[in-house]
C-alpha cells in the first residue's frame, strides 16, 4: 500500500522535515512591508527549490501586479481526480516585537510548539502537502491523484491580485475541487470539519441636513441635527429583540436545518469564557438563537464606524450638517450582496427622518456566504480521514468570518473549496508568539497522506454533480 | 445742554473720527495667531494713546496670563451712576484671504460700509463710547456720568483670562451695571433691544461594551456593538415631537410669558429664508413652539459630535467596543448647568441598553441663561434712546447664543450687563468681507451720547433693587 510507505518515509525523515519548515519560517516574508520585498523573493526561491527537489512538474512563478504566486503540478494519472492545493507564503507583520517571548523570525520549539511568525499562518499548514507529495514521489514515484499547487503571496494584504491571476489561468488551474491548506481548526480538543463561512457586504451611508454646520446657539432647537437623525435612523435597523428590522432582509436566508441546530446545541461552548475573553458582560443578538447559532447560522448588520460633527478635544458648539455610518453585513446562504445593499438603501430612505436626506456609497463588491455541498467528496473524505485519525467522528462546524477565496474559486473556476488546515484558531495568527503545534504538523502529514490515498480510489465521475459553470 | 454740544462736536469732527477708526481697524490684532503678537501690542498702544488723548484718568494696561486688557476711567461726579463699558480689541483670523473682495486689514469704504476685519466685531462698536467720551470732555470738560472702560484682548479665543482679571480687580471695576459695546443688533430694519441670551453646558459621553474592538466575523451578531447602543441611547434623548425626553429637564424652565409670545408672533420673521440660508429643508424642533420661540425661549440638547469604530477610507470589519458623543444644551432661565448635567447622567444611565456602560466627562463649567431684569434702567434707558432715535418703540428681543461675559460680570461683580452694540448680525463677523455700516456708527455716536445724558439724570438709588451680591 503506497500510503504506508509514504507514512514510513515521513516518520523516518521527521527531524529533517521539521528543520526545513524552520528554514522556511525563518524567512520574514511580510507582504505588507516594502522593506521586506527581498524576503518575499527569498520565500519564493525557497518554495521553487522545494517543489523542484520534491519532483513536481511545471514549477513556475506566476507574476501579478504585486507579489507573485508559485505554481507547480503533478498530473501523472490521467482520469484520476485532480485537486488544487491553496496556501500562502506571505505572513503578517510581527510588530510589536517586544510582545514576543522570542524573536518572531528566529523559530524556537517550546513545549512541542514551533514559535514563530508564519508557523501557523500559513507556512506550517501548506508545507504539509508539499512533504506528503515528496513522501509519495520518493517511495512510489507517483501520487495517488493529480495535484496542482497554488501558493500566493498576498493573502495578508487582501489577495487583491489573486482573482485576475486565477482568471488568466483558468485552464492551468482546472481541477475537481480546491483543497485549501489555509483556514483553521475551531479548537484543539474537538475534531471538526469546517463546511461553511458567512459572506460579507460593506457600504457607507451619509445623512445630510444642510449645506454646512451651523452655530448651535443661533440655530439650536430649530433645525435638524444630522447626528440626531442618523442615530434615530440606525436605531431602526434592529428591533428590540435584536433582529434586523429591514423589510425583506431575511427573505433569502436559508432556514436553519433543525438537525444542524440540534447538533450545535450539543457542541461544548463556554459562553461565559467567550464573553470574558473580550471583557463583554452580556450576550446580545437575534432573539430565538443561541450565541453559536448567531455566529454561524444567522446574518448580521453591524455599524463598523460612525462619525459626524466635532470629534477633537474640548467642545465646539456647532450643529453638524452631515453624519456618516459604515455598515457591514455578514451574510448567510442564500443572500446576495447586491440585493442586501438594495434592501438597506430602501430601509434607510424610507425611515430617514424629516429634514435629512440619505446617500449610500457601495463599491459594488461583496462576498456571498459559502457552503460546501453536504455530500461533496472533498468534505466526506475529510470526515473519514479525521474519524480514522482521532477515533471519533468529527463535528461539522461553520465559521462566522468570510473566506473570499472560496467564493472566488467558485465564481472563477466553478470549484468548491474544502478547508483542510491543521492550524488551530488559538495559535495567535496575527499577534505575538504565533505558534504551530508539532503534533498538528504530525497529524496533518498523516491526514493528507490518507486523504490523497482515499481520493485516488474514487471514480472520476464522483465530482460531476458538484461541478458548476464558472462565471 | 451738554449732549447738544457733544453731538455738534461729533458732527464737525466726523471725517477725522472715521479716519481714526480706519487706523485702528488697520491693526491686525488677531489674538489666536502667535505671529500677530506684536500687532496685539500695537492695538494696545493705539487704545492707550486714544484714551489718554481723550482725557480719561487712570489709563492702564492690565496684564493677564495671555493678552492684556486696557482699562481707563473718568470718575468726576461722585454720587452719579457709574457704568463699566466692555469691548474687545482682538479680532478673528482673516483666512481664507482669497474669499475677501479687498485685503482684510486694508480698510475700504464701499457703499457706506467700512469693509475690514474687526470693523464690526468689535472695534467699530467700542470706538463709539470712546469718541462720545471725547466729545463730552472736549466740549464740557466732564462726562454726564462716571465711566470705566474695560477693553479686553481675548474675546475671540474664549476670554479665558478675563474672569481671573475681573476677580482680581473687583474694586477697580465696581459700577452700577455693565454697558457692553459688544453683541449685535438682530437686524438692520427693526429697532430692538436684546435683553436675554441662552446659557450653555457641554459634556462628553462614552459608551463601552468590551475591552477592545473585535472581529465582526468572529463576534458579529453575538455581542453588543457600542455604536448601536449609543445610537439607540441618544435616540431616546428627544421624543417624537422634538421635546427633550430627559425626566425633569423642563422642571426649572421658566414658563414663557404669554405676552412675550404674543409680541414675538408679531415680529417679522421669514422662516423660509432662514432655512434656505443654510440649505435646510424643514424646520424641526419642540412641538408647540414657533421657530423663533424655539431659538429664544426654549432649551435645546444637541449632539455636536459623535464617533466610534473605523472612520477612515474603505472598510474595516471590526465591532467597536467604544463610542463617544459630545452633547451640549442651550439653557434658559432658571436652568442650572450642574443640575442639567446630573439629569442627563441619570437619563443616560437609566436608558443605556444591556451590554453597555456609560461614562460622562464634564469639566464642571457651564453658563446659565442671562436675562436683564425687566425694569432695569440700563434696559429702559436704551429703549428710550432708540425710540427717540428711530421714531418708534424698539422691540425686546432675545438671542439664542450664549454671552459668558454677562454671566461672569453677574457672578463676579454682581452687575447686570446691557448690550448696546451698533453692529448688526449680518455684518459677516467671522467670515470674509466683514463690514460695519457707517450709518450704524453715526447712529451709535448719537445713541451713546444721549444714553449717558439720560443716565446722568437718574437718582443714585435707581440701581439699588437690581444690585446683588457677587460670588
């Protein structure tokens, strides 16, 4: 059995493989900081050298308007499933440096954890499939499936050049689905597969009452104050029970599955600790739903910013003629960003108090919610692998945040994206003392090896019913 | 008759007097701008030289922690009424210069108007009593009453050193009342005396929901958003009819006098022009009151600023943990600033939505409304003078803004303040092309001459019932 020999290989080369990961993590490939431009190049060189040494074909650097992506493939089994492995070689800035227990780019192993910037997000997790490919090729001269790697360099700065790159390389990137080495496990003590994320749409509203700010003595009490009107207006966006009060807002929201709600009710979740962790005193939200349901299953509308009038020190007795609000919604299936913007517009215009007029600014962008189809092999194989690995069936969980790449791969390539990362949500991704558990690295190597093996046994038609037309 | 000779003197020296005013206005005495420190000194020298040449006694420069004030007196009739004349020699900055039709400190006379920064606010108006004193002294060697001048240099930057100065000079500044050459006539086409102004109190409220801003994906829909809570909270400050909904807020508000309301209803007031002037579409305010009543007779509560979360370009999907509001109230008699702050505090704490806590910041300052007592000679003499001058009884009007010096003179010296300025509200005080009507200058010279003459005929006991103990 080919997986067995690959696993033996990984076990016997363990120390060298961890050393290689340490070398990779040592490169301060901070995409946000122009001072690290040369380091971005060093990370690309490291990846290219690795992919070539492993024995992958067509290793190439794909330029973008910003930092390049690295591509490689092995397509030796025509007719077998083809996966596109996604990851990113860029990392977050490390500042403030004095908050770190050890230098961020001088990796150390402490209590079974590799402590370094980028260890968990995302070099450790995407180094796993590289080493799994190496193990298969070294022991069997082939992989169980066809594999394409796409490792980008701008995830931490919004992946702004990824969609043009993917659009321009549709044929090269064609596959049965995307297996992402990015994302994070919900928690370390609970085997789980993440099958859904919320979408997002963001806009800005401006309420105007007059041509200019006026003196609060001369005009106070006689004309509309833009801040009063905007406060009253945004207060209408939710009802007293915390439900979004915009007409039609929930029309496209897929009703939660009672079975999923029952399963969620059994998930261990410490609400008191969740609140205490951010210094909040009270769980707040849509009536009739638990905190976890509100986070995973329900859409939101949040003011991310609001301002108007004088905001400096001391006082200024002017009545503001304009007030502004930044509004964003987390979306669930089957809400469409443009439709949600239109409903918000209608609500704001309808409820704008007398004396004010409202204008909306929306860039035309948005990301719908993403849900991996229930029976998709990418998902069911992951569940089978984790069940074997941990000896119990993994839970299906969602994530409240938005993963724009999942939506982008669906739109541009017509592919679903399965998150199969072995980082964990508590590993301090964007903060000091980021770490990656070596046990997770170990688990990941075993899991990806087995995943590819099982996938290689599927018939080529297994993905047909999930394939859709790309945009 | 001494007034007649003084008026003759003023008429025959008219051209020279206007030239002197032009010289005075030519000095760019901008108190806010350290670059004009020497010009502030030049304005002081001009005033001192004028006061000495006129023949006033005890001309002195009173230093403060900032710009000095100029004091002078003539106390030659023991037992006669004594007035304290107030004005200010500092002016507003002139920027933006390109909005001016002619250079702000190069005075020109155009269509009977002296166009220059400071012409109307306040050099022209307080130059009038100087020239009236000159006329009386030149023609009769005495004034009809005792006069003290206090011309300060920091009115345009908040008169911050005036109260300490007045407190330290209580005996020097003792008088029967203050006759202020500052303020402004409501409009040019309606003779009026201003007898009341609103007070003010300002504070800042901060609403906190958590220790820090959190990710709107991870926490959205589950915890309180400080901006939502503050918007809902401030929306409770007024009822649907525009009345302030704070319990007890109107308890100390003196009920409007029906006779005054009836008189106000007959004042010509073009509401459409008032709104169009600032680009507002709708009059808004407390139900049951006209726009003018709302501006003069009723207290207000305005948000002067509100902010929270991200206010820069683009979007940031964080849920703000803090939101802030700057709140100010215009007060009417008999509201006390500290009591109003306490009522606001109680309201905000009582209505703060679950999940938020509110903190108030108040510097401990405030100015109550000011009302000149109805039968005060300072007021009735002004009415008599204007009736004679314009041939019809002047209206009694109020002003919606706050005149802290009136309150300060009352608190520190126990004196009422009568506003007797001949500037007009439309003369562009703080904007470009500020101007002062030469006809107003002429009217002012005649009015102040007659005012002093009538005052000189009053018995010394006329002010006894209006005198109160200073703080």
